[in-house]
DNA sequence: GAGCACTGC
C-alpha cells in the first residue's frame, strides 16, 4: 500500500491554524529522527492538546528503557517488513513501548484502523493499557483502551491502540476472519504458547498473505525466537527478521544440589531455613505445586523459624511466611506485597519475608524485593489422554525455560541467588527445553469448533506451530459430529455455527440451545454458568465438618447439577445478606463470576432468539433440565455395574467411582457426569441421575445398540428399546428438532 | 472419603 501523508494542518479550538505535529510523516516510513521532536514537543499529536507536566517526567523515565535506545533499529525493521519477531527479556519495556512506537509510524487513526496488542492475561491487558494511556497523556478508554471478557474499555472511532486478551482477539476473528479493523497486530508473550496464541499465530500466518497491508509483530522472551522466525519465514531458508532488545535485570547466581533429593518439600523447607540463618537480608520465594503442599510448608517454616528466633535472637531475625495460589482470596494474595517484618530489637538482625507459591509467581505475579529463589523443579501440569478422554493434573518436572524464568525472579531489584534442588546434570540432561504448549495438553473440542467456524476446513493440515496429536483432533471431531455440530462430511452445520457463538464447551452450548424446548432455559443458563466457573465450595482444613454440613443444606439429592442451580438461586435471593456466602462456606468470587457468565450467556441466547422460559412444577422442571443435560452430555454417561458402587462409562468402558463430593443420596443405575478425572483413582464429578430412555430418545445415533460391547449396559438398553417399540414412545419431538437445524 | 497448577472466551 502506498504511504500517505498525514493531514497538513488542523484548526485548534481558537481557530488558529497550527502545524500538525505529524506534518511530513510518511505512514510506515517514519524514522526515529522524525519522532523524537514530536514526542518531546508541546502538543500531543494524537489529541492536539498540550502535553501535561506529568507526560514529560514519564517520558524521561521511558527514555531509560533499553528498548528506547533501539528506536532507530526498530523503525527501520518495521518499515521494511510485514512480519517482525521481537525478543525482549523482562524489564526491556517491550509491552509498553513497542505498541507506542508502532502507533507513531502506522498512524492508525488516519486510516480508521486500530493497533492491537494481545496478552495472555486479563490483568496484564488492563494494567498495561492504563500505564500506556498515562505515558501517551490520553484518557484510558479513549485513544488507548483495552478489551477483555466482560469489559470493553474502548471508544469505537476514537481508540486506535487497544490492549486485549488473546482469547478476545480470537473471538473477534470468528466474526471477521481477516481482522480488517486492525492495521498492526502485536502478539505479546508468545513464548507462553497459550492455546489462543497458538491458534492466532496459525490464522495470522495465512491472513498476512491475504492482507499485505496488515503488519504483525510477535513478541517473546529469548528462548523460542528461532522457532517463531522459522514459522513466519517466507520459506525454510528465509527466517522472519528478528529485533532483539536486552533486558534490565540483575545477575542471579545458580546453585545445584550434589545429589538428587528424595523429598523435595522437606528439602525445600531446609533450604529456606538455611538461607534465613546464613544469607544476607533479602526475601525468599519458594516454588511448590499445590494448595495443600503450600499451606503445610508455610506452617512448618513458621514453626522452625520461631524456634530459631527463640534460640538465637542475636543471630536470626523474625520471619513471616505467606502462601500464594490462585484460589486464595484476593485480600490474602495482597499480603505477599507486605514488607518483611522489622527487627525484634532496634539493632537486631533484620526480618525476612518468605513467599511459598505455585506457578502463579512464575508468570502472572511479580513480587519485587525477592533476592533468593528456591526451586525444587516441579509443577502441576494438565495432561490430556485422548484415548479415554480424560484430563488430569499431575506433578511433573518443569522445563529448562521454566527453571530460568523462576531463577530470574531473584534478580528484579538486585543481584540474587537461586537454589535448585536438583543436580546440574539433571538440569542439563533430564529437563526438556520448553514446556509443552497447551495445544498438546488439552481437549480440543472447543478449539476445533472455533476453527471450523473460522472457515478452516482441513484441521489436520492446518499450519499449527506445533500440531496436536491426531487422536486428539479425531476425538474432538467425533464429539462435534455426535452433537450434530458437524455433518457427515465434516462441515459445520447451522447448529454448529450457533454453538460456536457461545464461549463455552460445545456440550454446554448444545444444552443451552435445546433448553427452551424443555421449558427450562432459565435454569439451564444458571447451571451452565455454574459449570463454567471454579469450584464454589470452600472447605477450610480446620472447618471441614462445618463446611460439609452447610453444603448438605443446599444439596438436591437428585443430582449435583440441580444442587448447583439451587446454590445459584439461593445466592441471588440472599445477595442482600451480608456474609451469606461466607456463612455458607461458598466462594463469593466464583459465584459473582457465575453471575457475570450467566449475563453474557443470556445475551447470546437473546441475540439468537432462544427464549428464556421456565415452569412452576418442580418435578417437570427437573426432568426438563435433565433432558437438556442429556442432549449435551450423552457421551458422559455411566451405568452402575454390580452392587459395589462402581460404574462403567458408556462405550469407553472405564471403571469409575462417584467422587466423594457427590451429593446423590442413592446410587442410581444411570448417571450423567460433568467431569471425568484421574487422581488417586478414576472419578466422575458433578453427577446427576437420568432416565435411560432419554438417551435413546435424544441421542439415538450414539446409542445405536450395534456399537455397544456385550454386557450389563447393552442388556439394559436393549430391554428398554424393546419396551419402547411395544409402547411406540419417543420419536415425534425429536423429528421436529432435527428439522429445525437441518 | 477426596483435592483445584494456571490462563481464557
């Protein structure tokens, strides 16, 4: 596209003719030399008002960022390339500065376009947008804004620099596959390889060929740059150009153990106390894997540190220990930012703060003042087994990249030390270079539907940066086919398109779409929302009995899905009662999130003319809800085998047990479950009793008896079918439904 | 009679 000259002049409010600061700028051929006088000038070129005093002082600090010194190089590469890979370590200023640099050259406002910067996390999108609005001396939500789920802080027509979550950009692509509103797209933190970032990279690789006017910048930490350069290169000999900026962190000295450790928790506690006794002042960050482990370690560290303090008050100072994990209430999460305790006596040894954290402190949360990192080398990671369709969380060794990231947490304010509780040999030989990208570790039903909706027909040959296991794709296609989201040729059906408009798993979308037919969409909406948020039940270690009793009061014995509905309804009715959630051992955060999700789903229902309906008769209502559940989750059904309380999942024939948290008062012959998880054994969680005739009626293809192995389940279904033939039941309503989406 | 690492629409 030919570069254009910005408006020559403009009229100020006093009607005086002043020169546009961008006068003479050739769009996308702008040089660093041209920009500096505009940045340091008197008039903000984007809103034509005078720069504030704050702007100038912020600009002085921006000038000290490593990336600022390389402006010239950046503009040269930006002008001459459509795609750019940028590598910048922590503290380089890439997330705040690069999008601003782009805007000065791309001049999106002169073309009615937007520069987007996609982030993996909501908080980052929000806080960076706020910071950049300050740096550019404009109001947040005007020229600079952000878009995340449930919150759009942009002003259409005004906003030309937009921070957003990667998932949000992917959703937008579903309505606008060429992403026409954007002139430059920046993918930040690409090395994290979230599912959304990976899919976006695949899409954008083909979009840039169809849109020569679209520029793309992929920003990442050092390690994966070559992979991205190859992926976005024109061919195998042509790497995409790399723009590299050094970080601004302090050196971290790394120590290894001489021998492998047997019990990493115990050895971690010992190491923390060793640091406390023997090392210079400075806070400690210890990485462990889960809530229980962390709480336990905190207790032990506190006890031992108190002992040390009492034995040797002249040698060691006081110590405070804070746990950190995502399900911790925000108020308690905030405590990690408290200062280390003061010395017990005016001239006594200084105090020390210890934070014991999950992976959340590796990427999402930064704690300044950390000087020592203790890294046992493990984290919990999600694994998906497509053969039996089960996701599980298991403790696994971290990757080298992760270990490096963890070590870096010690050098944010001054030189630090990292104690790795494994041998150097193990680090070199046993740890993988990179953690597996998410796309290789999860169920892809949702993603496959999104890709189909985006018009990608050949999912197997889609240009993934790392291709998922074929079996995972097959499982996803199979599920979507059974849900009638795909036809026999694998094309998306009108029902499938409708399902894709819901930001949920396809099973939930299907359940929502059919719910008006069963006169229970009002209730199914609440259930879908509750199934989309984290666990609402709290169970503090020392109040388990009280928590279980509170839960029993809200339990509907017929099924956990109905219990969730009951909890949501009670929550809404009692919203005015202070402490209601707390008194009932429920998570206020998860419940308010559920309410947000419900509102969003409701809007999508309305937009698609799906009615909000309900009936008064509770028994009929519950049966309607269960049938809607069956329409979405007929593949997640188990049949009771024998009297020992064990169940067999339908078709996969996995032996499973009802999870102990299940609220059913009896063990029904047929149950539908939301989740199949492997922990100490195979469990099904969130379980509701159903009638088997609904399976035959609402999912006849899946319950075609020829596809079943011989056994109790098949016998039960056959007996049922024979009875149906005799009585001539079923059929009618189903035929009508199929016609609707044909 | 057990557990939910972390994101995201």
